[in-house]
C-alpha cells in the first residue's frame, strides 16, 4: 500500500481491490481506520475520535484527486500510476491536534 500522507502520527495508505475499489487505510499507533472514497465516509475504525475527524477532513480536502484515481482504477490504468504522494499541511508545533472547518 503506497503511503499518501503522514501527519500528527497518522499514516494514510491507499489500497485498491476489486471489491471496494480505491480506498484508504489510516494507521495511528495500533489503531486502524478504513475510509471509502466514493463518497468519503468511514467504513470501520478503532481509532480515537480525533484521528477519525482528521482523516475524514483530509480525505474530503483531496476528494477530487481520489475521483481521478477511481477513474484510472475503472479503466484498469491504476497499475501504470507510480506511487503518488498527496501533499498535506504540516501543522506548526503549537497547533491544535486537528482543526476542523465548519460544515455548511
């Protein structure tokens, strides 16, 4: 599974399979979270709630990039895409663990 992002002790990896298509696995310590991408939603998690919120917010910010990966997967072209790294913001040391933007 290629690593897409690492922040605040969370490692986000992408997995592609025939059943779920392109989806994410987020790891924090010994906990894991599985995130569907179309639409972005949590499928399974034993991670702390703040990790769930941060990962879902990160996934929603990059949703358009995941839609492109989904298109490549449906066209069987995903194997041609080299490991892509989606940039994430580097929080400052004094920043709160996760700042969520208000939903409209």
